[in-house]
């Protein structure tokens, strides 16, 4: 291998057999002197370390023995050529090097500045962590910051978004509510708070959602979308009077009759049926108006008109088709038209799973049509979902299990109903029937009395209590309860069963009056 040498100009290793350095271009071999080499006057004082008489032929600067390049002017002392003049004179090459160096320094400074800002700004730091996949660490940074600075709306908003993304909806709702409180004019944050609160069940979620939309409605009276959303929320949270008042303000401000459908329904739900009818009669024609008229007619007890309006709305097209089908199905169920009701309720349930009443009545329709296995599955889904009808679904499951003589599963379903907040007269009545089937007459009677105390107008509780009194030979008490049952249900409403209980009452009366012998109680079989 050939020996190497250091370039006398740039100091890098190179091959001495080359004419010039491949790194900097300096000639490595001696050449004849240039014919027109410039002559300079000799300097009078040579440097201390240079032999007398040795100086650069170009600038007369003293040079040392063995030098090839003049340190002062850059001329090759062997050839007389000026090497790398461009670089030595500060030309474009130098500028490029300097610019490159400055760019590198600037990049370092920018990165450093970003890191500094991120460390100083916890929101920026948290976002940087989230982008890097460390969402939980970003949440910790924000929590630590907000423990000291609770008045930072951007930190609260970012925390809410992060918690939403990690499925912590209660935490997200709380954080976004804090952000919306600090920025009441921020529509985006307010709507995010309302949407997040909607993911929460129970009173807390409804209260947070109502607060968020109330705040937005107050701060943005010109925003009809927000005003309308707030009105609907008022109705959904059980305040139809406030919903009607909000819709009236909206109609007065916009002159838009499209809100009259909702106003009519709100007035009906508030119990002002005459006003609701007048409002809907003045509303523009359309499928939604027909649906609303059908709802009001059903509340007024005009079932024929309700069915006509709802069928017409579904045929002409309505944006609330699921609701129309649900109401029509429920109407048909109340008339005992179970086969007709079932497809209506199925369509409503499939079109909008959020309409829980449709799914519940669909399960009732399955039960009414004798499809008990399918009904049990449907009720079980409702109970597991822990929605609005969870307790009632569990009660219906208990009734189905009781009919199948599966007392342990019936009792378990009743426990689920109670755990879900159930305290209806129907629940207590079925509980009494379970006790009765188990032979515990005292507990059964206590349950029937509890049912009556919960709802004195619940006819089945009076019937079961009366029959149990009769079975225990307390004829006067039994007679009073059975007569109350007949009063509540009304003649003709229960068909043969009504006639059967009426006959029993007459027999009991004869027995109490002493005008007949012992009365057979074989008819007292329960309901």
C-alpha cells in the first residue's frame, strides 16, 4: 500500500502521488515558477525563526524553512500559485460554510426554545406527551398544573379532551364544565361540555348538560341552534313547562313556525292539552306535525284520531319516524292489537335504539304474543343496560318466571328490579305472588298492602289482596278489596275475568249476609 501524507494546507490524509489534494485542491507536486511572478521589495526585518533571506515571493512575508504555503497570502511557495483564493478571501465558499453553521446553530436554538417553552407551558408539554403516545403522563402534568392554577381554561379544556379520549367520561365532563365556566363565551367548549355530560347517566349527567346549555343559551341569545337544543333538553329532563316557555321565546324571536310541533308536544306533556291542540292546528302541515297531533290526540284519549294522524305521518314521511312508530305501537298494544303492534315497535327500536320506551314495549309485545323466550331475552338486555326501564324490565322477567313456576329466578329478578330503583305497586304485587306461591301468606299479604300504599289505584294489588283475605277466611275484608278492584277496572274492560270476580263478590255478599251456606272459594285463583 502506498504511503500517505497530510495535506500541507487542510491537514487531511491524501496520496502523495496525486497532483493536488482531493479535499482542498492544493497542488502537492512542485511546478515551475510562474513567468510573471510578482516581485516585492525585501523586508528589512525577517522573523526570528526564519533563516535570513527566506521570504514569500508574493507578499515578502518571512517564511520558515520547509514551508510550502505562505501563511500570510496563501501562495504556494513552490509554484507561485495562490491556493484556495476563494476560501481565503471570504468568498462564496466561506459564506456557504458560515451560513451552514448559522443554520445549524439556529436549529439547535429553535429546538432548545421549543423544549424550554414546553417545560414552561404545561399545556404545551402535555400535548407534546400526548402526541408521543404518553396520554396518561400528559394528564398527570395537567392535573399537577391545575392543582395550583385552577383558573386556566385551556388546561381544563385540554384535560377534558384527554380524559374523553381515555374513556373517562365523568372526568371529562367535570374538566370541560370547568373550562366552560371560565370561558362562558366559548361556544365550542360549551357544546363539548354538553355532549360529554350526555354520556353520563343519572341526575349528575342531566344536571351538567342542562347547566352547560343554559350557560350557552344565556350568552348567545342570537344562536337559534343553541336556543332550540336548550329547549329540547328542558323537555328531556322533565320540565315541559320550561321547554314550552323557551320555544315560545324562540318562535317570537324568529317568527319560524317550524318550532310549533315541539311547542305543541311540550304543552301537551305539561298537561295543557287544549293549548297544545290549538298550537298544532296552527302549525305548518307536514309529517312531524302529524306525529305531534297524533301524540296529543293519544294524550287526549282520542285513540281513533291518534291512530289516523300517526299512520298518515308515517305514510307521508316524518323526521321522527321512530317516535311515531313507537307511539303507534303503544297505542295498538293498549287496544290489545298485539300482532299489529309488534312490527311497529320493532321498526321503532331498530330505527333509533335511543328510544328506550320502544325497546321496552317491543319486549312487552313479544310477551303479549306468547313469545316468552324472546321476551325474556329482550327484557334481560334492557335490565343489563341499566337504562330508564331497567327496573320495569326486571319486574316483567319476574312475572314470566313466576308463570313458569321458576320461583328462584323470579325472586332474583325482583332483587334486580329493587336494585335498579324499582318501587312500583306492580313490583310489590308480584313479590306478594311469589311469597304466596312459596306458602308464606303473611309476607304475601304484607307485600299486597305495600303495593296498595304505593298506588291505591293499582287494581291488581286490590284483587290479589282481596283473594288472599278470602283464602284466609277474612270475608268482609276480602269483599271490600274485590269491590274496589271492580270499581277501578270498570265494567266490560276485563271481559270474562271481570264477570268472574263480579260473580264471586255476589257469592261472598250472600255468605256475609247469612243468606247462603258455605261458599266455595275454588274460583279464587289469583291473577
